[in-house]
């Protein structure tokens, strides 16, 4: 990161100041939040959000694709300057990293196959009892894993690296159910009609299970207050001027930008 002295010196010498380069960590396996296209480029909602933030804070961005469970540890050791990967704010994570203002608030859902009639017809208020002796798949290191561990302790929990692995095992019958963020689940529901994937109960949020967190935010290394303040200012602007709503509609078809308490 360029220091203030370096920028002043560049100005005095008549040399154009170069934009600082920031490394952004993400796990590009969770469309439409983030994924890799046919040209091996990271695309998605979070990519657009991160690029917009970098533009507003006058920084060049270098995106680094990393397995989800390695993002926050990588941030702690300085592999990244910040992380944007649909990461929900939780008290546990806040002991490890600093969080920006929330920029999104995504709902979640359990799912199964329609031939699993008992689960498919379960209402949200009966989820705990219906899933008490079942096998549930979640992505490792996510709030979904925390929710299942806290509220479905009598179930068998299986952790996966990627969402499509959960879907495959639900379809194959190796899992009774999976838990996933709504937007990540929807393409599987729409694209697997012949396999009859169905949502169980209603959409779920932090009001249902506190472990879902307080919205999705940018994570930065603890104590990097200057960077966090700049990112916060950019997010506040993007919420106020409708940029986040527009990007949300572009990628999800609906507005999941953070609306506050």
C-alpha cells in the first residue's frame, strides 16, 4: 500500500501517483455470488461489488480464488487485503477479522428430493423434529454448518467443499437434505426438474437462527482501520445511490441489498 509520504513525493516530483494494489480473496464456486467463467475469469455479484468498491477507493484489485474454509485464515496471515465471498457477519468470525458495513442480506433454505415425501412436505416450524434423525449436507466453514450444528444436533452432519457436491449427494440419496443460501440453490432447483429437487419449508434468516449472522460483509484483517473505513464509505455510497440494488437485481433477479435493522 502506498504511504502518504510516497504519494506526496510523487506529487512534488510531478510523477503520476500509482493506484495501490489490493488483493481480494474469494471462493469462486458459489454462483451467482461468485464463479469462474469459460475463460477462467472470476465473475458474479461479489466480483462486481468488489470492483465497484475498488473503483471508489481508487485501488487496483487483484482477485485470488481460494477454497472457502481458507479465506479467513488466509486473511489473518496477510495473503489477502480483504475478502469478499458472501461472508456473513457472526460473533465468532468477528473474533478473527473485522467486518465492514453489511452490503447484502441473503435468505437460506433446506432442500430435498420430492420422493422424500415426509421431508418435502415439512413446514418450517417442524424442521427440527423432521430432520432429527436425518443426514444433512452443508458447505464447510459456512453459517449453514453452524446452524445445523447448533439446532440439529441429533442429525448426522456431513461437510462438503462445494455446493454442487451437496446437491449431487441429495439427488443420489446419500443425504436426506441440504442447507444452502437461496440464490445458490435456485439454479439447482430450476436446472434439475427431472430430478425433482424441492425446497423444504419457508426461507430462513437470522430471525429464525441467529447463527445465520447479520448480513454479508467485506472482511479485513483486524486492526486495519484505515482500509475498513474506506470500504465502509464505499458501501454506504453504493447502498444510498442504488448501486448495490442494481447489482443484486442483475445477478439474482431481486434486491437483497442490506436494508438495515
